[in-house]
């Protein structure tokens, strides 16, 4: 059986239609964020899955790039978005895709940090440091579960405290007003600012 660090693991789930994390739309909290950030900017959505958020970032004036390493997810995202916006979705590995350093003002993610094996968490934060410009913002929805066998992997405050400081300042941490039923009260909206 394939491992969650292997695209095949995720691809099998998309082709089987076993994607319980899929919201089927855009998180309501993201709409609020977009009204608060009317300046736009360059945004990356890693582990984008079916990529619903690409369209709303684009409509809000952002230069959006999304990325997933599961071909079936990318195919579905491109089909959902249509031929123009579909080109914004790249097939690639977040840890290896050849983006130029400091390519982004924002990284938005949902259910990606909890989906990667814990052994990759330090590399995830290092990659965010590389890809965000100084004072750039990592924002999104982080699921804090206590599952023994991931994904999603167990994730809690102490894990955040282990990996994000000193490179990132936690500038916002909120409960989600309209929780996704699968995640309930265990999903947090967070904003981390990359320290210069
Ligand atoms: C739990 S799903 C979340 C998908 C989407 N963000 C959502 O909220 O519906 C995790 C996603 O991360 C992708 N993924 C995992 N590791 C990745 C990596 N190293 N590079 C790119 N995508 C990755 C998987 O293919 C999967 O689509």
C-alpha cells in the first residue's frame, strides 16, 4: 500500500471518490479574509485538492497559483475551474516544485499541514520560509485532530509551537464560526506572518 508522502496514496482516494475532507466549495472564513485584503498579491495554494479557492482568490484580484501532486486532484480542479483558470493549477510536489525564492505574498492552505507525515513538518515550515517574501503571510484552516493513524495526523498547539517560531509570528488564531461537520470545533483559522 502506498504511503501518504506518495502521490499514489492521494490519487487513489480521488479516483475512488473517497475524499471526506472535500468541502465542496469555499470556506466561509476565506470570503471574510478576502474582503479584508483588497490589495491582492501573489498567492500559492499547496495541496489544493479540487481547488475551489482558486476562483475566489482570482475574483478578489490575487495572482493565484495552486499545486497538488495527485494527478486526479489536479484534473478535477482544472475541470471545475475551466480552461482559463485551470492553467493556474500545477501538478507538482510542494517540497520540490521549482518556484523561485520569495515568489509569494501569501500562502493559503486548508487541511494540508495535517495531511503530510509529521516527519515532513520541519521541511514544510522551511519551504514556507523559502517561498514567502519577508512579512508574507501563511493563512488558512488547520485541523487539530488526535487520530493515532494519519492522515490526518495528530496535530496540536504544541506541534505548532515546535515548528513555527522563531520564523513565523502567529498574528491570528480563531475558531471557525461555521464548522465543517467532519472537523467540528477542531479546525482553526490561523494567520502566520513570516518574520523578516
Ligand atoms: C486532505 S487533502 C486537502 C485538499 C484540499 N486542500 C482541501 O481542503 O480539500 C491533502 C492534499 O494534499 C495533497 N498533497 C499531499 N502531499 C503533497 C505534496 N508533497 N505536494 C503537493 N500536494 C500534496 C494531496 O494530494 C491532497 O490533495
